[in-house]
């Protein structure tokens, strides 16, 4: 099928990506989308409709009063077929439940609508009548489209930081010397948090901190990168951005730059750092580093602070938070990772595995590029 049908019928489900991919692809883009919507999928349909209308596609809906009644589903779809007899229609059967798909295919066969399935893993349209070969998708979802398809909006613009030459040597030193720098990194985090809490770009060092040779050496490295300057017992940050970088933002920077380095190898289509999104209730979530690959959202949480202090968020809590954010923000296709400067205990690693959260911790941060390739590429 080299040209698009005027109308695409879509089965709305929790997964927005298959419907968006087919509707936004230049070779398949319809003039109108007809959404088949069960009662519990109303919010998902609202989000999908918003994206489609923004792309100039007319949208109409067919309510499905009982998505578990095959006969009722077939009757509803037969009404659609009779009302639109003679129109150019294609059916996207990827979404919905099994009964919806069966009913839609049954009616499509009678109405002689072409039926296709979207394989998001291979970026292909599979035509189920087998009269046409599989068709490669030419449209790849970007972060903004993907998020809006799941009912989220950007609370601010997408940040795609450019490489900073002054930071490169510092970042390399930090990730290659995890063991020896763990304690001073914790002290530097604390100093940055204190300055941020007071709304200042300066913070005083205690006598104990001034006597710490490991902290002194770390501060010297940050000075060389023009992030901060120590004058007596006063630490001054170059800017708000520099303060954020010093208190842990450097790990986000390292992760984002590593994602940039493997973009070509992994066919990454879009990426962002410090991504803030809101749901329909204006609840805000933050993703430290996000990127799109294989038409899925990959979300990375970056942690440099200790997760075993009484006042700190525990590693288990962090893992549960990542899993919940992935489920809410991008559906079943979203993948989550925790990148942490500090190693996790065996029990925490077992929990991460159970939650399907990838972990890159401690010394393995130096091999982050390899880990990203293993994480993103589909298993055989």
C-alpha cells in the first residue's frame, strides 16, 4: 500500500504508540481517524485525539458500551461499515482487547477494508491479508508526541545540553575514580544542597571540611572546570547551573553525553535531559535523561547522593518510583534505568530485577555506553 486510506479506524488501548505511528507516518497518514473507545479508555482517547488533531487529522469517536460482548461489538462495527460504505478505510488492529480485534477483523473482511498491525519492534506495518509485503514505517515518534499520546504535557521546553569541553576531563575523572571519591562527592552534594536551600551561590565550609584532603582535591578539579571557586572558607558557584552541576547534575551530564555518543549505534530518534512533564491533574514528574529508541521511551534516573542515610530517599523507594513513573508516563513499552554513583546492595539489585529496572552503579558508570547498547537493543 503506497498511499494512505482516507480514514483509519483505530482500537484505543493503553498503548498509544502503535496508533500514533500509523497515523503520523507520511505514507499512511489519513484525513480522518475513527477511534473505537471503550468506557475505561476515554482518557487515553482524549490524549490520542489531542495529538491527532494537532497534526491536522480529523477525529471522530465510536463508543463501545461493552468491550466484552462480541456480538455487540460486531453490531457496532457493522453500523460503522454501513454508514461509511464506499469510503477509503483501513483498519489498525494493533490496539484494543482480543474481542475488539476479532470483531473488527470480522467486519473488515466483510467490508473489504485492508487490515494492518504495527510492529513497533521492527518499525513495520504488517498487512494481515498477505497481499502486500510488510511496509517499513518512515515516521519515528519523538518525545513530545509520545508523551502527549499518553496524556502528558511538557512543563517546560525540552533541554538538549551541548557538550562542554571544560567538563569532559572532570567527568572522566569522576566516573573512573568512583571508589576514592565517594566520600568527598557526598560532601560536595551536601554543600550544594545547603546553598540551594538558602537561595545563594555561596556556602561556608566547616573546619572539618577544610581539613579534608580528599574534598580539597575534588574542589580543585571542579575549580579547573570553572564550576566553582574556593576563597578561604567560602565556596562560590559560577552560576545556578554550576551549583546544580556540582551537587549531582554532573552525573546527568555524563549520562546524557553518553546517550549522545551511542545515538547512531542505537538509532536514537530524540533525547532530552532534565525533562519535566505534567499529567492532566497538573502533577509534575521529572525524568533526568530520556530518549526514544525502537519507538519506546527510555527513562534514566540519576543519583549521586547516598541512599542509606535516614534523611535520604532509600534505594528501594527510588526503584519503586522509577517503575511507577515508567508505567504512568509511557505505558508498558517504557523502560527505566537507575544510574547511581554508589553501589546497591544485593537485595536492592534483586528488587530492581523484579521491577525490570536496569541498574548501572559505581564503577560500571565508566562502561555506560556498553550498558546502554545492551539495554536498548532487542534480545534475539
